[in-house]
């Protein structure tokens, strides 16, 4: 019987990527950071309801969005510094 609030698996919960999402939000590109924070929040929620595949996918999506945000943010800051604006 499934108990609400607990995953019925022996696997470890996938990483939520919260710290990286917050760093991306604050330092690189806020839009990508906000989207990544949404996916990060979904990891725990899906895990609690026993959706292991959904939790893994949310963790992977958060990582991908964070990496895109870092890339776009770095490119933006390099362009700002290079143009002197």
C-alpha cells in the first residue's frame, strides 16, 4: 500500500538542482533560473507521489535549463564587457 508523501522505491532521490538554479537566477539569466527553479521544485513533489521517472526527468530538465542559462548569461556578460556598455 502506498503511503502518501513517501516514494515506494529503493532508489535515491534525484538531485533537485536548487543551488545551481538560484545561482543562475541571480548571476546569469533570471528567466532561465526561474524556469530551472520550477523544475527543481517538481523533483521533490514528483518523488513524494511516487513518480520516479517524472522526478528524474524534472532533475534532468533543471540541469539542462541551468546550463543553457549559464551559457546565455556568460555570452551576455562577455558582450557587455567587450562593448564597454
